[in-house]
C-alpha cells in the first residue's frame, strides 16, 4: 500500500487504485476485524493499545488477534515497540466512511471523547504531582486526540447534552497547566470560553470553576491583568460555594499573580490564603506555587528576608516533585532577589538555573522572560555585550511563540544597551520601534507592567539635537518588525553612533 501512495503525477489514478486496494483488503476481513478497523478511524495521530481497547473494543473483548491481522494486511501500522498504532491518511478516510455507513460514528466519537477527557485528568494529576515531564511528553503525543475529543464534547454540549458540557468544562480546566507550559494559552482560552458560552444555565459546578481558571490564565499571559482578576474571582467564588478545595487553592494563588501584575499589594491576601489552605489540605504542588507567589509579594513590599524564606521553601517542594515549571519560576524570583541585593554574579547563576528548568519542561515563553531579565541584570552590571546577546536570545524566543508584544519589550532592552554604550541615535530609533510593538497584543508573561530601561533611553534622547531625535524616532516608528530586529542585530558604524 505504501508503494501505491499518490505521487506527483497521475495522482487521481493512483489514489483510485489505492482506494480500490484498501476496499479489496477490507472485504477479506472478518466481521469482527471490520468493526475494529472502522472504529480506529476515530483516532487522530494514532493511539496507544490501552486507548484503542477502551474506545474500540467491547467490554471483555480481546482484540490482539484482530490487530495483528490488520497490521499483516497493511491496513494498520504499529510502532517499533508494538504499543502504538496509526493509519495512513487515505486508509483512515476509508475507515471513517465505513464507520459512518455502519451508523456507529456518534457512539464511537463519544467513547473517544470520554476516554481523552479522562486522559486530560490524568495529565492534570501528573502535572500537579511527580510526573510533570512525562505528562507533557504524553500530552504532546496525544494533542490531536485531545482536540478531537473537545470538538466532539462541544458539539454535544451545544446540542443540550449537560453531561458532555460538564465533561468538556472539566477537561478545559484539567489542561490549563499543560496548555500554559506548551504556550497554548490563547487556544486553550478559546476552548474554555466556547464551553462556558454553551453553558446557558451557568450552573455552579467544579467543571465551570476549572474552565474559568483556564480562561483567566490566558488573559494574564497577554498582560490583561484586570480581566484575569475578574475571571479568577468568579472561579474563587464558585470554588468557595462548592467547597472545592483544589480549585480554591489554585484560584487564590492565581489571583495573587493577577494583582502582582498590577503591583497591588492587596493581592497578597490571596497568595497567603492559598499557601495556608494548600498546606492544610496536603496539596503540596499548590503549596509550592503559592509560596513562590507570596515570596514575590514579600519582595514587592520590601521584606527581602521573608521573600528568601518563601522562595527556598517553594524550591524544596518543587525539586522534590520534579516540578520544573514551578522551580523555574522560583529560581527566577531568587535571581531577582540576588540582583536587588547587588550580587549580580549570583543572580546570573540563578537565572541560568531558571532557564534550564524552563528548557527542561519546554516553556518557551518563560525562557523568553528569563532571558530578558538576565539581560537587564547584565546591563546593570555594565556587561553590555552579555546583555545584548541575551536580549537577542529573548527576541528569538518571543519570535518562536509569535509574541510581537514580547519582542517589543526585548527591543526596549536593546535600545538601553545602545544608550549604555553612547550610541544615542540608535537607542532612540530602537526605542521608538519598541514602543510601537510593545503595545501590540500578544504574550508578555511579566510580573509587573512597569517597563525597565526608561532611564537609559531617556538619557540617550536628551543627548540628541531635536532634529536628529525627531528623525530617528520617526524612522523607528515606521520600521517593520523584521526590519527593526535586523537593525538591532547589525553592528554599529561610526556614522550611526
């Protein structure tokens, strides 16, 4: 069958031949094999043996013999270990037609949806336990199936299926941290909001509470702190009404993050409450993150000793659990603490550790943030060359996650490096370009809306004659994003300085 796959020429004829061969092979199958074959069409990107049995087999049925037959007839492919199966696209399309003709499409689709909703819960539990990296890797493999399951649940929810609605809301809530680490906050928010919109009764359920947490997290990473706070407050009130301990712990520490973005000290009541509540409930993962957020509030209020205690306690938990995402966040806090105390070498060392933690779990957005913070720290220590390299690395990371707003922030840093070296005209030009793009919508996962580097840039602007500043600023504002990045990467000439 692989040899009959469509080529660049006479593709329709080859396709017809391939379909004919598939139909001929299908007709040689037993009824039981045919049933298994058509049901396999529901999977997207393949499936594990365990998931295959849960979705396609009847209770107590052993399908190993049928699977072997399908593999022998080249209607199904097994991986090298024999525990994951997939179909060629044309074969899957034929199987899907058979599934529809047999009248089983709706039933099998719902089995599939429930199975992968259960997987979403497994991923959540692993992310909040000791299996974060394994959960992320498994989620990546099953993303096609997870999305297909959510599509099916949403369609049923819109048709008035209350059970499918609650399962879908719960799945969106369960995937919040996986989606966050994978940089899928916005698409995750779209999913959550779609289910929330289908929830016409707006019943107080744990599923609704979780979906609100997911929706608020996307607003937060986009820098809309007020919206995230409003959404998370809804989640907290629901959790309190339902006495849902887990959701209450999470709603409170994310509320703390929301207020932290506004540099509003009143948010500490939520981080402190989450810390106490999580500790009492034995919810260790949440205790670690709540301790990190509370440490950030300690820094905000100037209590650096308490901040260090909170960060150290959080890091101990996160290292024990293997929580790389949490450890990256905490190490970044410790680095900022060291930088604030004037120990820049220690700060850069801690930032490197934070960067390594985020690299381990694959959170590219957080890598971008840490790279930028490292660059500002290096600039504060007069290591302009290191600062420039790290700002450029941050731009690349923000480019990878398509965050124009993040790129704008890093360009501000590059403008500051130019100002630090006396290249005032280049600094003014880059700063003008940065101001345009820093206002764009996009991920900018910062913990304060204050833009650093203003002093360097303002000094550079003040040193320029009015006409030169006007020309540089006008040129900067007119640059396309790619041209601004190219300009930042190019070396300076004497005339530009």
